C-alpha cells in the first residue's frame, strides 16, 4: 500500500464511521482509531475496519508502567493492527517494554512514540518541560530511537531535524495537517500535506480536514 495518508476517524457514532468508510477504498488510505472511538466501541470497531480491508493505526498513546504497557501492546498486536503508539515521555524502560511486547507477538505492528503533541505551542511546552518544542522533540525522538521504537509522531516542522540528526529511516508520522487557508482548530504546529511530504514525513495523519469535508474521496485522490 503506497498511500501515506492516515485518516483520523474521530467520530462518536458507529453509523458515522461506517458511512464515512463506505465512501473510501482501502488502497487510498489507512485508518486511525483513537480514544473516542475505541472507548465507545472497543476492539469490535477495529475488527469491522479489518473486515472491510483497511489497515488500522490504533492511536491509544499508552503511557503507564512498563508491565502494563507491555501487556496492552501484546493485546493490540493480537488484534492485528498495523501501527500502535505510546508516549515517549513514559521513559526508556516503558519504551523497551513496548518493543519487547511486539518482539514477543506474532503480528508485529509498527511501534511509534508520541513526542510532543501538535496542539502544544512553544510556551506550553516550556511550561511543562522547561525546554523548547524543537529541543524536546529531538530529545524524545533520540530516546525512542535508542529504545528500539520504529518512529515518532511529531509535527512536520521537526521532521527534517529528526531525519538528519537521528536516522533517515526513523519513521515520522505527522498530524497537524491542514489544507491551505483553513482553520487550524486546536492544532498549533501545522503544515499543508505537500509541504509535510516535502519535509520528509512518512505518514500524514489527517482528521477534520477530510472527515468534515463534503468530498472526502476527492481529497484523497
Ligand atoms: O482533526 P485533526 O487533523 O486535527 O486530527 C489529528 C488527529 O491526530 C487526532 O486524532 C489527534 O488525536 C491525533 N494526534 C495529534 N497529535 C499527536 C498525536 C495524535 O493531533 N501528536
């Protein structure tokens, strides 16, 4: 599958999800199941999407003690998902436990660590970490790479530095994608799809610009 687009299915009703996916094809994009949908429908929503031929990114951003994360990732891997994620700030032992969980599983999803959420701006990140966004994203990316994680979630603004300073094969998954001249909602570190791809992003996570569009299929072509 060549598409770099991952659609964030941030809906709260099963009907809305199924109506949306009925209009798109599995070769056009992958689908992201996040906290809202998973809390409402659990593993069955993942099975529904698999039955329709879609690959799924289970975006539950695990952040807990290493044993709990190990067990949660084992269950996620057994569901057959394509990608799972954890928070890099969970620390080295937690990241290694997540890696181990995938090594011990038959199905091996890509393991991605969230660095700094794309909704956070410099002032907020400084308030929490006493560090700039760029420094903190790089620090957490390096920690993730050293712990055996396959890649990171970051904004497209940080991709170039991660690829050049850490490893060009380290996967960059970028949310905060906005089509030109549209509202940014609660995202602050945003970029257009073509600029994000030019910056080296491996996968673009796109939610509201596509899910709230009247022409989602056209936007994917
Ligand atoms: O609607 P929008 O395009 O902003 O959706 C972005 C999606 O990516 C949301 O589901 C959000 O939870 C997710 N995400 C993010 N920033 C991260 C990790 C995930 O926006 N760092």
